[in-house]
């Protein structure tokens, strides 16, 4: 399946009761999807010409679950999160719904950029029509163009956009209500794709189609997916929990990123005493004529608790203003243009050599400078080093998330951001993440829709003991 079900660990209470209101039954069904590929002449691919995937699906009131026998993936629209359950291991992981939408948005921009390059290079024949890019990603490439046009073929309807066939729909269907058809379109949106116009038409149909085809076009050729829906039932549980499963854990041999983010999900915010304690350490450093050490402590305090660095005495301000190491760091972090960033990176590297490579804040600041220089993999490595040394650096998870986002790893970007927001929910650094989520909600509201009113949550709950609810998932 082409679903983006990369998921984040979380406490059990995050998915307890999805619908506190009426508990009408949900719809379940089996779906068989046959993917057929036809490559262009001369194009070689390791992908099979034909493959089949079988899945059991439940369309709940505020969730959708998809099981292939080994893995159970769940979309939770009440908390805007996604879960994947390893049935054999009895574990689950969780990520955000936002990372799916953000990746689709970024991928569409990337594909449109490639199309522009090919067009300028007079290779427009290699450009995938926008209708098929929208079919693959379920997001629009730009403004609305045209409308779906039907054509009757052998008792079925072929729906096309700009003369590009997208959906071939058979007459067989299972009667349902508006919520069933909307949830079915949402199932397609998150798993196999579908053009926004196609999905809207299916969502408004008040029925679940039993036989249909989706057509795609890629750089290497064409692709057709044949859907066969069967065993439609209307007695599936309307709500779900993860009772009986435990959060997955990254093993000692897992990548550093997985281990750092796994550890972060189990951290709690620092106690209220943390800020005054670190500020007292800074005061001691100032008193000991170590203004640069004091600056690093205050910055660690800021990244960990969100407390401002200000409230310095005139003597302390003078000590920082006349300390060359402090001024080098301040100038470096203030760099904006390319030459200043290059010089700032060199300055921070020199400071690390002087103070010691293990100083976590200088490690983090070198990562920040490398990020400004577009050196994202190197920045990621350094952020992970800093967070291994200081796991409570909430602001470090914000910057690590930025580095991951720049590398199209939106799933882990949101994991990192959520870890940081849990540690310091009011830290001003996360204002940009909150705005980004609101922009996604505004631009792509259909990705977050469900049948019942949603009370969104972006915080990890404190409790992991309440297990109210039903686990009757396939």
C-alpha cells in the first residue's frame, strides 16, 4: 500500500475514547487491490508488472483502520494522529496526521518544480500531467481546472479530467449514508490516493462502490489499480482503543534518530525548580569571572524551559560585551547572509575546539549554523549528539524537526516537534510549528474531516492507565 503510515509512540491514554457521543456501528469491508504497471519502451523497473494486496477496513465514526493481516494501521481524526500496530509483537507506534499532509504538499511542490525544469529544457513530453500528480497525492497542483467528464463504456462510467481518465466506476455498490461514503473517500485519500474531484464525487455519492479502477501516470509509464470491495458489514465497533498493545521501543541497534525520539516520548517537563537552579549556576559563573560559561548556561536554560536570557545586571552585560568568545557566538547566531553564515560556522567550530567538542550547547549551535548553510544531514547528526547529552533541550527538538522537515522527513519532524512541545508547551520557538499546522488545516481541511465533532489534541496526555473503550479491531 502507498499509505504514509509512519507512526509515533505515545501513551495509551491518547487513543482511549474517540466518540463520547452516540455509538452507532461502523462499516467494515474487505478490499482487494490489483496494481498493474505498464512501463514505457526502454524503461526498466524492479517493480512487478502486477501485484495484489488484500486488506480489511473499518470506517468508524472518527477513525479508519486498515489491516493487511500483519499490520493494523489506524487513522484517528479525534486527536489528529495515526497509529500502526505490529500484531505479532503486540506493539504500536504513533505519528501525526499533519506530517502526511505536509509531505503531500511538499512533494507536489517538488514535482511541479521538476515539471518546470523539464519544460524549460524542452522535454515537456516527459512531464506528468497535473491531473495525474493530483491523482497520486490527493492534493491540488493549483487552482481548480475544468471538471470531471463522464463517458459510458460497457455499462461502466469512465470519469476524466482534461481528457485524462481517472476513475472507471462500475454499477455495483453498497448503499450507505453520507458518513459512510465520506469515510470511504477518506480511506482512499490516505492509502491509494485519488484526485480531489474524484474523492469528492465518491464522498457525496452516499454509497460504497464495489468495483472501480483508478488510473495513474508516472514518469516511467502508466499504472492502474483495480478495486474489489466485498463482505460489507454495518456492525463494526464505532470507537476503538489500543488496550492490549504497548508502545514500541527502539532497540540498542536502532538508528540514533529512532533512539533519541523514542526516549523523548517518555520524558516529562522539567520541574519548576529547574529554571532558578540553572539561573543560579549562571550567577555563579558570572561571579567566577566566566561570562561565556554563564551565557551557555542561560541559553541551555532557555532551550530547556523557555525562560528568557534577559534580566542581566549592568556588570553582567558589560562582562558579556567585553568577552570575545561570547561576542563571537552572538555574531554567529545572528548571521543572515551567506558570507556571515560561513564565517559564523567557522567561529562556532573554533569555539567548540577551545571549550571542548562535548559542550552540548555549542554542538547544538554548530548544528544551527550548518542548517543555515543548508547542510541538513550534518546538522541532523549534531542535533542528535546534543540531545543525547541533554535530552531535556525542548528547543533542540524544534530545530531537529526543522532539519528533518527540510529533508522531507515530515513524519519524524512532527515526532520531534511534539516531543519538544511536550517538554515546553509555551516555548516561543514552537509558534512557527503551531502556525504551520493551522495553515495545513486551512489549506487542506478535508484531510482532517470526520463525521462527528472533533476536539483536537496535540499534546501527549499525562495518564497512561485509563483504558476505557473497545478494542474490537480486525
